[in-house]
């Protein structure tokens, strides 16, 4: 089992791209599209894990299930409306402050199905032991590029579940 930690996430404004996708290939294609938008047009970054891009799994993504999946990037609240106008293909929404239980997965690329299963089991066992439940905000993978960021950088990632 993996070690579970918790962190506080502040309320934040998010630019998001949400779609139903089939399988891991569809999930990766949506992620590449999302990242590509920010390569074409610059947007300010927020620091730390709370400012990192993340992907919410609103449902299972497999050959039999199509999610949906939502890619999100936190943006400065005072610039959110202007940035939303600059990225019309993205939706702007706010997420409330919350606590997350998470498992640090480290630098990575693709996460295997067996890793997903072990991470989920670890998070659910942790929650059951402590009497806490996941909120309706959706399980997520957070990706943070560690400076210096180059075209060959591999992001650190973690799997998180917002708590009630």
C-alpha cells in the first residue's frame, strides 16, 4: 500500500476542458490537446501543487467506459475572466477550498492499470480507517513540472481525492 498524506487546497479559478473519452489513448490525446492550448497562448502560472494542472476522472475511462475526463489549470482569480476570453474553447469555473488525501507518484508518464488499482485501494482503505469520505469534486491526477522546465521535462504527479 502507498503512503497517504493530506493537503489543503485553496478556492481557485480554473480553466477547464471536459470531454467523454474512450480508453487511455483518448485520455492522453485530450491531455495533449489541453497542454497544446497553453503552448500556443501564454497564461500566468500559479505556484505549488495548488497551481498545478490536473485531470479529474468523473468516471472510469476504459474500453468499456468513457469517463468523462476534465483537464483543469488554475489561473489567478483577478485575471480569470480575461483569460477565459483568450481561451474560448475552455470553460471557466471556480472550485471551493477543500482538503485532499493524496498519494505522491513522483515523476511519471503513463500509470498502469495495476498502479491505479493499488492507489485507489490505498486511498479507500485510508479513508475507511479514518471515517472520511471522498467529496463530489472527483478523483484527480495532479501534474507539476519541476523547474527547469524543458521540452523533455517529466512532470511529478500525484493522485488525489478531495474530502468531504
